[in-house]
């Protein structure tokens, strides 16, 4: 067995068996489980008695039949004065007072104290719905006509006059693409932040303890670098496989597979080529930042300096994540377009553009090619620099350390 495989195997086993990896993976599994079972958990932990509300109706329209039961128990009072007195006694949370205003409905929301936002939104939505039915009643529409008016929706079809243009995606396809892209970008962010810290701290720890000096007597620095990056990359894939498997099982079993059906419907709106792009950008981006992390770790002289050394890479990841978040609002801005080609941000931003816009085949290929080429170039540069820096000890900031490496080794 080659020295590379021995180092790869031993480092992988060490990282997978580490308590930090096990605890972090368990925390991720718990987080995923909480996400899937949040409705049950919320009902168990935060269940309470239904809110008691009042309504006063001074119109001829039957408002009571329109009020929903369930989370709210409604009590009708005869006048606004009675409602205000009941609120002052703190027997009720709030009151809705319905009155006629020509052909529209006027609704006053009365409460003793300011209401929470979710309660305000719920009561506003209820008042809006009742107002629609009231307006229809004033127009003397039949129940069938009212239902037709409420359910009326235009039939929208897309037509592109430019025959050379790529076929446009439907709104459903773009929404599904944006949803999947956001999840993929979030995974890139979490995994890069976690494993960038691991590889940087790991190299810095070995260098600070002088263990590398003993190891590099029998192993080339290039072999150690490759084994370190590849082993931690495999650890990241292992954790990803565990989380993916857990999510798949929960999707298939929760609510009799209802959630899996929903996810299947979302995936059905996407092309298989898009999912391949997402996977490629995710894996190459993680690998690229691991290379950067190992290089930064080789610059420090002791483990305490690792967090300072990896700060530039962390900033790049955070910038990429925030650009991706802004792209959810408008994926066609110039900033998003530029960032989708920059290799340090394209891993999160380009999948968003692919899913949420009408890109052709060429643009994603160009972006992915730039990312792969940059990763390969960084690998060659890092291997060359790693040989010089891994046994060089210096003080000062990051720039000063780089200058010292070149000064000592040239």
C-alpha cells in the first residue's frame, strides 16, 4: 500500500471516529429531525387554549358563518361598548367590529394591548375574506356567481417570439429551482465553514506540535498535503451521505410518505441536468476551499493562530452566501451575474441562476469550467507553496508570514 493511501486511510478513520465529528453529525441529524417533526413538536410544547375573541356585527350580513373555528373561539356581543368593557376585564384577546361603509365593509380591530404580529396578520386575512363576500352580497350575486368570481384565474401561457432563444421555464420550474438552489447553497455554506475550519486547524495543530517534522522525514510534503485534503473531503462526503440518508428516510416515512410526494413534485419540475450541475458545483467548491484551508493552516506556527489564518477564506464564503440570499429576491441583477462566474462565489450563486433564470447551456459550463480550472490551479500552487511553508515558522500577520516563507525558501 502506498504512503498516500496509508495516510489517507488513517486520517479518515481518525476524523470519522473523533468525538467532534460524531457530535456534529448527531446535531445535524437532530436539526433535520426537528425540521421534519416541527409541527408535532410545536403542538406538544407550545399547545395552549384557543384564543377568546369577540365580534360585533352592525350589518345585515351574516358574519358569524364566515369566522373560522379551531385556534380561535368567537363570541358575539351586541355593541362596541360591551366589547370594550369585556376587553378591559381581560376576558378576551381582541374584538372585530363590522360596520357598513356604502358597498364595502368597515372592520375595526380593537384590543387592550398591542397584538402580536401573527395575530394581526391572521385577523387581517379573516377581515379581508369577509369583506370580499360582503361586497358580493351587496351586488346581489348568487352563490354560484360568487364562487366563480373568487375562483376566477387567468390562463397564462408563455410565448417567445425569438425562435433562437432558449425555451423559457415556467414559474413553477423557476420556483422549484430556486428552492433547491437555496438548499444546495446552504449546504455548501455549512460544509465549507465546518470542514475549512477542520483542515486548517488540523494542519496547524500538526505543525505546532512539530509532528510534521517527524512525519515529513519519510513522507513527501506533497503526499501529506494530498492525503490531508482528500481524507477530510471524504469525511465531508460521509457526513453528507448520513444527512442525505436520514432526510430520505424521514421523507419516506413521515405522514405516510406525504412529504416525499411533495419533494417529488418539486423535483419533477427540474431537469436532471440541473441536479448534476448542483452536485458538481457543491463538490468542487468544497474541495477548493479545503485546498485553501490546508494552505492557510501551513502558514501558522501554532494552533491558536488557525482562526486568524482562515479568516480570508471565511469572508469569501460569507460574501458568497449573502449574494446567494439576495439572488432569491432578484436573480437577474448584475452583481449576481458577475458573482456566478467568480470561482469563490459561483458554487452558491450559479446554481441559483440556473434554477431561477432562463440560462442556456453555455453559461453554466463556462462557470463550472472556471471553477474547476481555478481549483486545479490552486492545487498546484498550494502544493508548491505547502512544501515551503509547512516547515517554516514565523510571527506576524498573514502577509508577513507569506513574505517570510519566500524569504527563507528562496
